[in-house]
């Protein structure tokens, strides 16, 4: 009976967790400044930077709401073999109430030169997903109830694929970063508490407005079964190759602003702020996001003549 009670509670938590995720048409972590860390969602992006790159993103979502999502992402990737191959590692930690998910993956990409200006990168990723529902952290009236003395945990392997077509002026990518659909509890696994397969399509373009300003619009589309398609539209302006000024609109969900500053040739730091445009608008004080990107020079296998803006 206690086992049944415990599993029913786990399912309720997962339904609430996924139900909130459906507001944004996804269960995977989201970032407003995703364009600085695309290797986390698309393995084909690994090594497309000019050198070994380390990127971190910290996101505090819906500040003021108890149990609101807190997400941390780190990605390390680099080109090798005269830039024909890219490799990388990604780590994502995502917390929402009593639910804590951790994803660790290794990424591999191989690039084909279509012509002088166009390159196709094809990527694979493989790793471990760890799901932890912290029942022991919940407040219950009966502190001795055995059903809440231990946590629900599950560790499972996963693989993903991605394609990334790019030139100096534009890019288009498609990816499915987790092909295996898993559930937190096998005994009570249903379509509701199953972690679904996600698909991402991303595209962007560069316009050189003049010698000082570059305009880069970007769109990210996320699709998952059982939820509406989500679209993030971002508009960025780069001033003097040092300052990114951007705005984001997540259709039907939220808007945001972000600022990224290139402090030197290697270090970029950024801050983003989102505000809800749905039923959560009066229940939180916004979302804060911090981005840090660092290039380790000398790991690219040779100098790259033209700068990369994506």
C-alpha cells in the first residue's frame, strides 16, 4: 500500500512537471542565449568555432515561485584534424521542485565542404541521463512515512543526432538530441510521465549594415509529441565586433532582452532577462540568465581568416 501511495505521488509530480513544461512546448531545458551554446542541442555544432571553446549558461527561471526551474549548462568543444572533425563534452543540470535531472554527453561531428562557402556538419552524441525525484526532500505530515524516506532515481543511456549547414552568412540546423524516450518509473510508466523525444530546427542570417553594425535574426523551433510547437524568435545587433544587443520573443509564452559583451579576443560575458506573457506573468518576477564564453587560442589547428559570429 505504501509502495502504491509512493508511486502515485511520483506520477503526480511528473504530471505537474511536464504540464508546466508544456507551457513552453518542451521538457528539455531552455535558454534565451542558446545561440552561444548550440552544441548542447545539436552535436553537429561541435568544433565549428575558431578554437577550443568553453561555454556556461546559468538560468534562474520564474524567480519568486517556489520550486521554479534552475538550470546550468556547460559545453566544451573544439575542431581537430585540420577542422574536418569536431569533438566536445556537454553537461546539463536541471532542477524543478523535487525533480533533478542531469545529462552528460560526448559529441562528435564530421564536416563536408559542399563548396568554397558552404559546409555541412553531421553530428552524433551519446551519454547518460540521470533522473532524480527527491521525495525525501518534500515536507510531509508523517515524517516517518517510509514511502517518502527514499528518492526515485533512474539512470539511462541516450544518443542523439544532428545536422548543421552553414556559411559565413547563414546557417540551418536540425537535431534530435535524445532519441530514447524514458520514464522515471517502469512500473507506472505511461505516455504522460514519459520523457519525450524532442526535435529542434534552428536558422540564422547575418546582415552587415555598415562598418560598425551587424544584424543577426535567429529562429529556433522546438517540437515534441503531445504539445504545441514552440518558436523562439531572436533579433541581435553586434556593434563594433564587441557588443551584442538582443531581444527575444517566445511566441505565446514570454519576451526578453539580453546583452553580451566581448571583453577581449577570448572572453564574452552576457546577461539576459525574460518576462512571462502567459498566465504566469503575475506569479513571478522574471527569469535571469548569465552566459560566459571563453576561447582557448591555439587548439584550432591553424588560424581562421574570417571571424565567426555563430
